[in-house]
């Protein structure tokens, strides 16, 4: 599998996990005492964070506006194609 395909695959996995977290968040707005949903939400958030960290380690920042750390001495956000350009 080529690099761009791997990168795109990672982005899809991140999008899927974030979708799950958002849907569970919305569900929990109306079912705040559902402990199973709370657990599922926490797992989805943690999985999403891990996927984003893995993606950013390999391809650079995924998010702007303070959601992604800049690990280099220069601003990394502009060095590669933006996630929606892949």
C-alpha cells in the first residue's frame, strides 16, 4: 500500500472514531445516566486520541487552533498537504 493510501486509511479510521464519539455525546445529552454509553464514549475518545497521536507522529499536525501539539522548532501545520487535500 502506498504512503498516501495509508495516510487516507488512517484519516478514515480517525473520522469513524470521532463520529462514534460525537454520536455517543449526543446520546448522553438525553441519557446522562447510561453507564455503558459513558464507558463506550470514554473508550471512543481514548481510541480517537491514540489514532490522532499515531497519525501526527507519522504525517504531522492534523488539527489547528491548539488541538495538536507542534513537536518541532518550526510551525509544522503548513509543511504537508492538509488533511482535506489528501
